[in-house]
C-alpha cells in the first residue's frame, strides 16, 4: 500500500520554531541588544504605551480562543461584592469589629452572608438543570472571593466547569479554588474583561456589591436599553439592598429613563426564583 504524499500546511516556518531558534543566537553585540529580539518576544516593546492597541487585541483574542476551544458558547454571569462573608466567615468578621461604626458595618455585611448560599445554590441549578444532560450555561464569575467564590463553588459541586475572569489589582487577588484551572483568565484592562463577561452571557445575576458591581450592572443595563445587546434575564438579588442604594423609580419619574426601562431587570431573593425566570425566558 502506497502512503499518500504529505503536503505541508505552510511553506513558512512556524512562529514557535523561529522563536526557539531565535532564543539561542550566537552571543555577539548585535544579538545581545534588545533591538534584535523578535517583536513578539520583546516584553519591553510589547509593554510600550504605543502598543496599547495590540495589547487590547491580545486580551480579547486569547480568551476568545480559549473559550471557543473549550466549547463554551453560553454563560451565566455572576456579579457581586468581594466583601460579603460566607455564613462560616461571618462570626469572625463580627468578632474583629471593635468600634461601634465597625460593628455596624460588619453586621450589615454579615446580614448579607445568606447571599453566598443563594449564589452557590443558583450556580448549582445552572450547572445541573438542562435538557438531556447537556450544559446549557457555564457559570462565569470574576474569579475572586465571596459571591464570586460561591458561584464557582456551586458549579464545582455539580462537577461542571466554570470561568473565572480575574483582574490585576494593586493588592494581590488569587483566584478562588473552585474556578476550573484551564478556564481561569487574568486581565489587565477592565474594558476587555467586561466585554468577555457579556460576549457569551445569556443571563446575569447581580448580588449586592460596590463600585465594581455597579459599573458592571449599569453598563449592561445601558447596552440593553440602547439595543446594543439583545434583552436577557438580569436578576437583581436583594430588593431591600437595591431599593436603598438606587432609586430606580425616581429615575423614571425624573424622565431620565423610560418607565419601560424598569422592566429590564427582575428583583429576586432565591435561587429557585431566579432560575425560573431564566428558564421561562428561554422556554427551557
């Protein structure tokens, strides 16, 4: 039997091959100068301010390829504070508070500890309740602690993969242990991270949170309001919290949003109620 001739995929050497070849040049003044480095191996070059557009492309493309190759085409995104303790952590948080002001804040955070379990339960439902055993949604969080950890933990407990889209911050932020290692991504640019939160999103659960959570929520509401993305279930967990910190009705009364804009989101309290809204939206 004659073996069919093998036609090479390209007549050019691969970048990987040239990178290996270029890493061990003969040591002469010319090869030791930074100018001689291959452009894509030159960190000083890639980190220049003028290369920001290229870094934008790289941060967008690396995660896009990673998720595409993992077969992830729909996600259930979880937003929420990194400061809300789990029920197990709440007693220590209360004990560490010494002044009346600290105690008041600690008590408010401890009162929100139940949302850790709600996020965990919702992630479990998302990861297990699909037709014919198929995974309809992949849980996606910011990869950090608190509500983010709860989301990844719920998926992990169901044996499902989950995403963690982390961000470089001035203080160290280690991914929580429940993120699937091969789906744990780190970003430099908040803008690119937020794009990846929504590029595959089919539903979003927003738990009580601070500036970061507000940023993510209101950008999403703006995108839906302006027709930049299709309507999708947006679940706001904790009516008491959201009604206290944002007067949505007043925005409509002042005329700066339309009354129908109040229908872009749903107030919910339980994992089951949130999941029911998502299933009804998609006819699952």
